[in-house]
């Protein structure tokens, strides 16, 4: 199953089954986490598009975006996490 659809399915599952755990929690905390993740304001589809433009995950007879959508969710998340970490590292180095 593709990462885009598996991600949506996973988020729905968490919301349906574990939402009582988050009851009464401040949304500001989650908004801050989203902002610090680098995904705030961009959305998941733009992350998929960004990875597709780099041709990291390719599958035969599929477009770049469809290839990323069909990629294992773990591999996709690991790639964007590593990419974000590398960008942060490069930023810190350039600030020195």
C-alpha cells in the first residue's frame, strides 16, 4: 500500500482509537510540534512531491509521484526525516 494512503489510514486509526489520550490537551503543543517538524504550512502531498522530484523512489511504469505514493511508509518517513536532519545540520554549519 502506498505511503500517502497508509499515512491517512494510520492517522485515522490513531484518532479513532486513541483520541481519549489527547482529550484536554492543549492544541498549542501540537501546533508547535508541527511547526518544528518543518511540515507546518506545507502538507503531506507537497512532501511527496518534493521526494518525487528527487527521483529517490522509482517503480517501473509509474510516474515519480505515483512511485512515492506506492513506497513503503517507513522508507518514506525515514527519507524525509534524514533529509530534514541533513538540512538542519547544514544550516547549523553555515551559521558558524
